[in-house]
């Protein structure tokens, strides 16, 4: 019951808050698989978010690779 109440409260708060459209973002996902005499598998993902307020620019990002 507590989990449902927390989720409902969070949904109401998210709906009540105004959307901030000044955030921009970009992301990418990639993968490659090769077989033959040897096998190779690789994957990557990245995300970058930016927000500009007056003279300030805030950037948040992460990237990950597997391979």
C-alpha cells in the first residue's frame, strides 16, 4: 500500500510541476557482432543533457562501452 501511495504522490507532483522546455539532449546506442575465426561482440550507449539559464550552461552526460 505504501508503494502505491508513493507512486501516486509522485505522479501527482510530476503532473503539477511545469515542464521546463529549455533542456535539450541527445543520445546514441550502437552494437556490432562479428564471427569468423574469432567472435567479437561490442555495444555502446551515450546520453547528454544540457540546460541553459541566463549565462549559465549545465551539462550532464554519461557513456558506456562493452566489448
